[in-house]
């Protein structure tokens, strides 16, 4: 897979074999995105064309101050890692800025699409492009002087709701990580590095790894979760608390703490990736340490039952 960054100043090189590309931001690389990508792969094979994805960075909504920058589902680097596992030849990243946002939709296609020798664009039914989103699936062919054909992918739903990044963020705000797996086709994940905390967990026999995020992710609702933990090419399971530590050492900034089950290594400074499997409960305030420890034991029991069920269904 070749990654090509382009902007308004780029002298774009044509792909001689011709291209079929999927168009979108692809935050999440969820099942609806995969509908587009799988169609690209099929058309590429049927017509002997190179395959690609045309995306943007940063997200136009961030550049135009319509959304919070700490709102990623899949930062660019993670997005590229996921796409690399798929049979795609190119990822074209349009470097989006305020000047790019001013381009009319026909000029947008003439600048970025036509020079690449794109033959087909696969896009969602609601895709928009160009200044003020005035370009759409109904204008793309004429904007290219009919050198490009549009392939439209219809809406995909889950429980009656459109599958999309907005729906995933809505579920994250509710802590419904178990449903998100069905929409992403994988568990929702975040990653970062282990930093020093105040040591309260270790002092009560429940050591935790405090995670400083590597990227500005959308983080699930405050509460306690069952998680899968990746460390040094090994997989573990654990309990993750997202919140403000209301019982002891209240922190006005939300923290992410993981108690890795059956694990006693010193991992300060190490890289961790965690996947959210299920939500156990809301964050609670306890009157005593004893109450907290008792609840943690209940959380561990819930986590172990969940993990056992995962292993059983995977057999």
C-alpha cells in the first residue's frame, strides 16, 4: 500500500492503469466503510484497475471548527494501519485546510480526482464535497466531464439506526461498547503510554496502569469496563476505570486506569493498547477502602465470566 499526500500545491501524478477509489473520511473504518472498500476491491479486480481510498486530514469539521479535536475514533496513523491489512493499492490523503475548504465542487474534482486518472468513485449515498458541501453523488460525474463514474453505496443500518461515526460516538457516550463491536467488526480500542499515578491502587492490593493517551480519542462514558490489553506482543485482560476517582484522590481531569488481571510487571513508560469488551458499571463513590475492595472483587468476577464467555464462543 502506497500513501500519497496531496494538497493544492501538489503536482499530481497520474496512475497509468487507472483507479477505482472510495471517497470519505473513514473515521472508525466501520462496517459501512467496509461496504465501500469491498466494492472498490471488486471493481478493481473486475476491470483490472488499481484500487485506492481518498480521504482527508485533518477532518474538515475540525478545520472549520464544527467539532472537537479530541473526538477521534481512529486517528490517521491507526486508520492507515487498519487499511494496510486490506488489499488496497493506494491511500490518497488530501491535506485539508481553510483554502481547500473554499474550492467549488467542480474545481475540487478537477484538481484532485481527474489528474489521478480515476475511473470510478465509490461513495456513500450522503457523501458531500467541495465548498459548503455543494458537491454530491449527483454532481461528481458532471464535475469530471463524465470521465469518472460514480458507484453509490446505500445506507446501512443497525437496530434501525444509520451506521456511521456519529452513531458510534453516541454509543461511546452511553458506554455501549458491546454494541460498538457489532458496528466496527472489532472491539473499540485506544492506546497510549503508562504514566505514574498516586499509587493508591497498589497500596490496597489492586495495582493499576494509568494510561496517557497517544492520540486525542473519543473515550467511552465514565465507568468500569472489561478490557483486552496488548503489551509487548502479549495479550492480557483487565478492568479499566474511566473517571475522576471520587472515593480517594479526586481528580477533576478524567483518568484511565487499568488493573491487568494476573499481571505483576513494572510497565511504567510502556506502550499499551486496550480494547473495550463490555461495561460493568458506573463509577461509584465508596465510604471506605473495604467497600471499594469488595466491589473490585465483584468487578473481577464479572470480568472473568465475560472473558470465559469470549473464549467459549471463539472455540
